[in-house]
């Protein structure tokens, strides 16, 4: 797939087009359906479409793996406390890149090189590169970060649900639901 390196120009042009037909200025910051979805940033997933939502109906919180990190929980708490959400959905997905890694692998890859790794024969690798003067070598700083990788999909969803539910700033009346999104079929598989 060819790389499009005109990202800035394309974004500005797309925004000009969007601005011409923009009709959402009357939407409130409070989501009409009073729901928040915590899900992965994977570009194969469109939470508005797979959940049958429109702009203004829900908060969508995304990160690598759709994990209940401190920052994701912070956003969920804000979503409820100041914007009234009552139903929260934790949605991870099949074929997640975070299931192909662990903290040790990520730390080693970053120590070797800060540029994009490749997934080859089921293994993440740093490609061999000829370095120019302006590229940075790796850093061991990645070894001190908890990356929230996934070793078991069902367990990651149920564990994140439990972590959210047990947080001291999450009220007990919040409904927390868990699902796995299948990237091949588009279905949501419930997790208890």
C-alpha cells in the first residue's frame, strides 16, 4: 500500500469540505444516549457504526488495546460526573496488535530503534536501516512503562471491567458491559 505523505494538506482539504456541510453546531457535550465506549484505536473499528450511534449520542474513548488505563478511567469518570453517562462499554477486539506483544518485547524494540517496527513471520522486528544523521537510535525508557498488552482477550475485557467497577471514584450504579468485537464478522461477543 503506498504511503500518503501529504497528511497535513489532506486533513486541511477534508476539513474545508466538512466545514461546508457542517450541521452539528447545536449538539450538546452531554451524550444523548448517556453511554461511553472504551475501545481500541484500531482503524478497522468504527464504534459509531458497530454500535449504531450518531454524533452526539456517546463518548468514545480510545487507546491501544481499549484498555482501562488510569487515563481511560479518568475520562470515564469525567464522562459520568460532568456529562451524565450511566452505561459504559469496554470493547476489545480480535486480532489486536496488543495481543502480539508484551512489555519485554516492546521495551527491547524501543531500545533498539524508535522507528516503526515490522511484523514478520509472527514476530515484531526492527528493520535493518541505514541511519542518517537526523535519526535517533533507541532508548531504554520503554522498559519502564506498563504497556497494557493482552495475553487473553476474554480475561482482558473482564479484568478491565472489574478494574473500572472497583475504582473508588466510580459509582456503584454505573452499568459496565464487556464485549469483544470480531474484526472479521463485525459482531460483538458479550463478555461477563
